[in-house]
């Protein structure tokens, strides 16, 4: 602690009292039972920009204007059907639950209008004491397994990730309030109070395990595969990755589905055919703007050969690779 701050603590009893209260707060565990970057992904952080723009707590683009929680997503509604647990970030008393709304992805203005007043969808609010509350939104209908007034332990299952309320993709929206004020759990600071102040996760409310899980890039390759024709990208969020095509057809394509790309990012694709030769290698144009989710394909108009292909994609930002994925895919005749 810098000496100047120490002195302030000694001189102002109010400050030292506040510090003591903060220390009594529980640390928050990851509110999901899935592997970040593998089976679930950070799609949005709270918006720390106080103005009309948006900035995540690390001054990146993984936020939108006014967003007040952390969105942890699964890839698709097919993953929702498998059941991914939402868990209590800390022990406390359940303050409220809702569990009857359908899991329907809200598209456009009409979709948002349909869930007006119930934007959170199926959710749980937990009172952790000391004025600290956590809320979990968009849970799967019928999955909420706790009742109002019930005591829950840290890590106890509350329900499952879904798409109820105002959800354009399947996720849990996790939000934190302290004394009624909306708090970014990554920095421990009020939402909208500015990004990137201090080291990443300085002042965080998260525990060590959660910080470790959330420290990776929010730019993730959600999907990568081979195709014989352009992929129906609208279907990815519903069904997940399309099946591997059979050999033949008119084209041999690699496709990718990526979260949180930034303006200026480029995608570098590579395809190695079953004979070990580089079949395609190339990069697209720099992105003209930020993209919360983005999909693209590349390749050649040649029939798809049977055998074991290797495909890869890398996101290049300011000349440096920030995320990549490589897959080996067996194509049958
Ligand atoms: Zn959200």
C-alpha cells in the first residue's frame, strides 16, 4: 500500500472502516461449471465507459453501451440442451427466483419488445450480506433448482445456462451490486467508472480460480471446420457446428466462427489437404469495425478430397496472433 494511502487510512476513520468492510466481503467464484475458452466463453464484460461508447474493464471491445454484467456463453442451443450448470458465486440467501419463461433467442426490436419487463428471463438473486448481491439471468426454463429464502453454499448449482428473457445468444448474465450500486466484479469498481485503472483484476471481487479462468483473451474461436458450400451462419447459434461434409462437391472451404473481433483484425486461414500439401493459405481484409461475433470462410473451388485434413485460423491484431485454433478433420468418401 502506498504510504500516502496508509496515512489517509489512519487519519480518516471512515476510510479504515470502509476498508474493513470490504475485507469481510466474500470472494466470488466463477458462476458457471464449465471451462472458459473451451466449453463456454466470455462474450461481454460490463461497460466501464461512462459515456455513449463502450469499453470492457481492460479497455477492450468486449462490452456494449450500458451493459451491466458479465455474459458467459455457450456456443449454441444444442449446448443448452446438454445442460451447463450456473452456480452460486458465494454463499448466501436466495432473495428471488423466476423459472417459467421460454428459451427463445430474442432477435431485433420485436424480440426485445416481447420480453419487455422480464429482460433477465429466468433468474436468481442471492444476498451475500454486507450489502453484496449477485444476480444470474437468462437461465434455462425449468432448470432453477433453488427457492426464495433458501441458504446456498458457494458453488452450489442454481440452474443452467439458457436463453430466456432478452438473450440474443445462450448465456448467463452475471451481475453484482454492492449497497445497491452496480459493480464490475473484475475491477471491483462501479460500472461506468472508466476502464483499465490499475493492473488487470486489481481490486477484483473474484477469487483466484475465477481470475485465472477469466484472464484469457475474450477473443475466442467458437467454431472451425470444413465445408463444401458456404455455412448457414444463422444456424450456428441454434445447432452448433454443421456436420463434416463428404468428399466431392464443387468447393473445399474452411469456415470459422469467432467472438469479440476488433476493428483492424485480420483472419489468417490455412488448409492442408490429406496428401500433406498446403491447399489454401490466405488472410482476409482488416475488419472495418468491431464484431461481437463474426464468421467467415475461405478456400478453393475444387472438389473436397477424402482423408485427414488440417485446418487452422488465427486472429491477427496489430501484427500479433491473439487467438487461434487448429483442427484435424476426417473426410469420408
Ligand atoms: Zn449481459
